[in-house]
C-alpha cells in the first residue's frame, strides 16, 4: 500500500491541494459575498465535478504525452499507466475538495439552519485541517519534516483562501450585493 501511495504521491498531493484550494476558494468568495448557503453548495459541487474532471483528464493527457514521446524516442522505461495518474488526481481532488463543502452539505441535509458565519468558520477549520493532513502525509512519505510540510501547505492554501474571500467581499460591495 505504501509503495502505491509513494508511486502516486505527486498526483495525490497535487490533486488534493488543488481540490481543497479551488473548492474553498469558491466557498470563501461566496461567503465573502454573503451568498445563500444553498448557492455555495451548488457552486462548490459544480466546481468540484468540473474542475476535478479537468484535473484528472489533464493528468492523463500529460502522462500519455510523456509516454508517447518516450516511445517515439525508443526509450525503454516509459510511463505505463497514464489512466492511473488521471484517476488518482481526480479522486484526490474530489475527496479532499469536498471537505470545504462538508459543513454546508450536512447543514442542508439535516436542516440545521446554522448561520452563515458558523458554516464558514466550520469550513475554514475543516479546510485548514485538510491542508495540514496533506502536508503531514507528504512530509512522512518524503521523510522530510511533517510539521514543516503541514505548515507550508496550510500557509499556501490559506493565502489562496484569503484572496478568494477578499475578492468575494470586495466584488459584492462594488456590485451592490451587500
């Protein structure tokens, strides 16, 4: 199992971070614009499926292009499974990318009617924990500092999320939606 994870570490980290960042960016921008939680779920899920598929397809096509180039040069060692790279990227994107939506989806399904600030706070916490978890996994597998990798991942994801929230807030104010 560890060998399989190590073989696909690049796709796992790339897909998971990008899925978490882009989905949380949608959540953060929509929360910054004070949009209805149902709208956040719809936008988030649409992003999750469309961007996840795009990421998986891009990883597949990239690996296939590399394999085809290596074969055209007659190189013996070439990528044998572009489909696994695409599948792993897509799966990591969707699984990790769903985390920022989790509070909103649970709230909607159970009819809890939590206020927007609470939902966004829970989403921030879960997203931060996901970034930390991705970093820790990366650090452990690469035998580098798990704490440093976790903080690096959290910082970069946090910057992206902060920018998205700020943009949603500014645009909502500029467009008179707030």
